[in-house]
C-alpha cells in the first residue's frame, strides 16, 4: 500500500551524499545516469504526481531538471521546480536544455545514451554529452512562468479587454501588450494601488 503522507524520492541514500543531483522522470533514467557516474533521483506515480513527494533531501543542493521530450514531461518538471524553490534552504535549480538532441516524442536521457551507443559511441561519449548539456543548462527561478506569459502577450496570444466602468484602464492596460513600461505616480491616497490592482485584474 502507498505510505501515508508525502512519497519518498527514489535513490535517497545516494543523493544524500551528493551535492549535484539530476531529477529525471523514471527509474530507468536514474539507473542510466548512475551507470555513467552521475547522481540522480525521481519520484513515483508518473508525470501527474509532482506535488505528492517529499523533496526535502534536495534542499540546498544543485538540482538539474531533465524533462522528457513532451508537454507532460515539461509541465511535470515545472511543478517539481516550484516545489523545490519552496524548500529551505532552496536548492539551485537548473533546467537541462535538451532541444536539438533529436530525441523522439517522450525521449529522455536513457534514449540519448542508447542513441549515442547505437552510433558507436563509448561511455566516455555519453558522459561528455551529458556534461555538455549540464554546461548549457539554464538556472531556473520563480520568474520563468512570468517570462513565458509576457512572451505570449507580446505575440498576441492574449487580448486586452475593456474594463467595464473604468475606460481609462482599457487604454492604460494596452501598455502591457506593447512592450512598454508604464510609470504610475501620485500622492499618497490617490489610488495608485487600486489602479495597479485593476490593471492586473
């Protein structure tokens, strides 16, 4: 039966001794990285179970998130990232850049190693490939989703709607869609916070 409370991470004994840990999807990927000399862990229950785990063993470490090459995998790692950044001390979180690896849909680090090996590569080649991805990884922070949201706004995926009863806000809100910076100023009590709140709404 499933234990009560949060689920433990896989490979806890090993990750306790490591400063840098890969977080991947699935035990096969953990074992693949372990054979190459890296430290890795994962959760259980698949890509829909990110919030059910005890991430405390990763507090204060460097954690590299390696998502499966599909939307569910990326969404899963986004949720894991958010949970990691809630830890105290928060780990330094990196997102492995796997675009351009020509992996199949849902492909992961195990698929990458199999691909390199099938092409005649050695263990050294596999280690070098993983290390190159680590070096190219981007540090994640809590603003990643905001950057994506602003990008979507700039590309027209969101429309500015008129705000009933506040016509001036319909005009001023347009600045959010046109890559502009708006400066709101005035004396205390003039309603600056209300204005910003309505803009955000």
